[in-house]
């Protein structure tokens, strides 16, 4: 149990740390996809902190916490919607090199988190499994951010960034629905 708790603590710290990096660059270069992913890092840090606390709780208490998780997953989706609407009304192309580099950094963080959580993904602790799946899926979103950055190097447009940002928001909304439904059984 202590090794699971230690891993979840490390994952929470990594997510919180990279939230600050990604949020700074999202605001600096006006990137919807980095903003969406930074909020996702903050949400992942919060989830991992809650997992750290809840590992010893009863099944009923963990189910209640899962419902709270599903609501927490909606935060990035709503924030992306608001940011996207702002960007549509005030279009600007984010710096492609910064977008790509920060996306690559996020990929490294998420891949590392998924790697250290992989040892516990078959654990009876479904909360830890959720943290692993989240880190793995976030790494895939980071590949999309990198692709948007590379595309923007050749096409001076905010559309790739907007598309990836919206996709990340929709993934979070879909995850929230799935987590909510899983607690109803």
C-alpha cells in the first residue's frame, strides 16, 4: 500500500508542477490546446491527491469519490469552451516552436507518470487504474498538441491549436460521463 501511495504522490507532484509550466506558456502564446492541457494537468494533480487520501477508504466511500471525480473532469471541458469562444472572437496564431516544445515536455511528464503507474494498473485499486489510464490518454493528447505545433510551423493559423484544444475538452467531458456511469453499477 505504501508503494502505491508513494507513486500516486509522485504523479500528483509531477502533474501540479507541469500545470504551472504549461499554463504559463498557454497564456504567453495564446494557445487553447496548451490551456486545455494545463487545466487537465491541474485536474490530474487534484485527482491523484484525492486518490492518495482515499486509498484506504471503503468501497462505498470510493464510489462517492468517483462521482466527485466525474464532476472534476468537467472543469477542463468548460474552461476549454470558454477559452475557445474567446479565441474565436480574438484569433491569434500561437508560436509554433513553443507549442511544440511545451507539448513535448507534457508528453514526457505524462509518459513518465503512465510508466510508473503501470505497475499498479492491474491492482484492485480502481482509483489507481483510473490514474494510469488518465496519464496514458493524456500522453496521446500531447502527441496531438505536438502535431498542432508542427502544423502551425507550416500553416500560420490558429485552427490546429483550436481543434486540438476542443478535442481535449471533449475527451474530458466523455471521461466524466464514463466515470459517472461506472459509479451507478
